[in-house]
């Protein structure tokens, strides 16, 4: 690795984070919350100053044109850590401890939605706007944003793009990676604006419409209401947000193609989307039946609340339209299973991703078939395209490491907290960027009750889960750190 290239890239990232983090100042001015100008100006100043220090000679960003894959992985991983630290600075000005501030900030940028806040009345609207905005930035990816707007990343952007949003295949649907990044942000912004307008027309205040829409499209889950969507007590909000959560969990590249080609039915020709839809509808119907038979709600309300919570969990959004912590055990068991699924590849959702689980299912099916027909050749196909042996190895490796990290973090935190429910659900909801779990960290609970060591483990989980393991696994290999050059 060449440290000079890394410092140039980090310098650019820090300088533009400094601009982005000033946006809440407009909200502070609008609501005459002048004190809240200080946290974001200080965070911006700190970020820009460090950015200048990283590249004191002001070397041209075009030097990044020959960026290596290992360097791109390191830059992306380090950028997200730095983004988390800078995002934590404003929280310090609201009497939140450094560890809790870092937890809240990382939960925001990774679109996890696990909060350490307990009394929302203590904080101004400017802070809640930043919580949701940080999720919105993290939903599509801060690096993808910079690739779309910065000419310095025009060439190097390819390596960084796929390092930040790795998947089974390189989903590049335009000739230039910068155009791909721009197209993704266009569909992301359009859907966000559309939800803001619809929620406002349905009666939600402008501020709440902005914050909840930011968190919805990011599959984040932070809401300015302490009781999440349940606190609004409005069924129409539940239906609207359910729709946009579903879209946030679907492949944005696929949605862009559908819109540009104006062939909506071709959406259902995508195998992953079909599986995604079937899982959502199937689990929603089963849980709705459980809720109805247990007299939790009426027939329509049972389906509405079930559908909302199923979509919220599978897309890793983490919103709550009810306190599902109080639901029947069987309903919670189905929700717990969904925590191991995740949204579609190329979406804002976290988790393992539906396409990887489809692959695992087909891989197991092939292995069983080969027991009876050992000489047969049975390629694994997704969307009628054969998966190469190299990608098969990558997929298997990802799934194995993902569940290994979950198992280790769940085991350790269960011992630390002396609580298996917190350990199990906390580990999977942070690694999968879902947000609330069960028990004390349920939808109406808070992660503030956890020990400092557990919070640190969950912060690592959130970052690893957001970057889908790849950059962090690469950092663990000794060869990654060899031949470090200026």
C-alpha cells in the first residue's frame, strides 16, 4: 500500500464531510436554535482541519487514478471509521458521553437505528435532523456520493465503489462508474422527495416527514418520535412507510432500469426480487394470523402491523409501528428468523441479502443431487446466469464469516450482560444493521443500559455489517500490510 495515495483520498473525504455536516445549521437557523450551530460548525472545522493536515502539500487528487484494490479497501474502511468519529462530535455538545456519542453516530451512518437515547425531550430538533440525515447519507454510501460528485474519484472510483458496496456480482449498469453512482443517487433522492411529499399530504408535519423519509429510504429507523412510527397513531403513515421501506430494501439499480425503460412488469423477472416479495408476503401472512388468533388486533390491523414489522425487519430499517416486544412468542420467533435475511443486493438494506440465501439454498440442493448423481454437472444459476466457481467461493466465505462473527459477538455479549436475549438479538441486529432487538433493547427500549464493552463490540459489528465484511476481512490478513510505501 502507498500511504501517500491513502492520505490524499482521506484528505478529500474529510474536506467534503466537513461541508456535508454543516447542513443541520440551516435547520438550527430555521428553528432559531442558535446553540446547535456550535456543534456542527466545530465538527466541520475539525474535519476540514484534519483533511488539510492529511495532504499538506495539496497533491492533486488525480494521483488516485492508479489506486490498487487493497488501497481502495483500506480507504473505504478508514473513511467510514472517520465518518463515524466526526459524526459523533455534535452529540458531545448535548451532554452525551463520548462512547454513547460514538455509538449513536455509528448507528446513524451505518443505518442501524439502535439508539442510546431514552428521553427525547432533552434534545433539540436540529440533533434529530442530523440523526436522520446521517442515516440518509450512509444509506446509499458516503463514498458513492463522493464518486458521483467529485472528479478526483472519476477513475479510482471503480475500486472504491465495489469496496463500499460489495455483492455477488458487480452491478454496474452504465459504462462509467461515476454515471452509475450518479444514477443510484438520483433514484434515491427521487424516492426520498416522493415520500416526504406523500407523508406531508397525509398530515405529518414537515419536520417529521423529512426525518422519517430520510430514515426510511436509508433503511435506517431513526425517528424524531420516541415511540417510532407507533407514536403517530396513524394507520395511513404505516401503509405509506411500509411501501417505501419495501422499495428501500429492493435493488436500486434494478429500480432505475425499470423507470428508465418504463417496463414495470420486468421487475418480477428478477429472481432475487421475487424471493424477496414471497418472503415478505409469506411471513406477513403467518404473523398476521398469529396476531389475529391471539386477539392482538382485528383482521385488517393484524395484517397491517404484521406487514409493517416484517418489512421493517427484513429491510433492516428498524422502525416500529407497535411494541412487538409484547407480541406472542411465536410471532417474535418469526421476526427473529427474518433478522438473518436482509434486503436485496444493491439496496439500502443490510444483512446477508436475499440473493446470498437463494444461492445457499441452490448450493445445498445441488450437493444433495450430486450424492445420487456424483458424475453429473449441475451449475448454480441466478437469473438464468451461471455462478462462477470464484463467486461461489466468495459467497460461501461471506456467509460462513458472517454467522461466525454473529456467533462470537452473541456469545461474548451474552456473558457480559448475563442475558442471552440481549446477546443474541443485539448481536444480529447490530451486525445486520437492523436496530432494535428484544427485551431491554426492544423497539421501545434503549441500548444505553448496556455495558461499555458491549457497546464497543456492537459498534464494531455495525461497521463490519455495513461494509459487508469484505474490507475488514482483508485488513486481517498479514499480506495486506506488507510493502507499505510512501
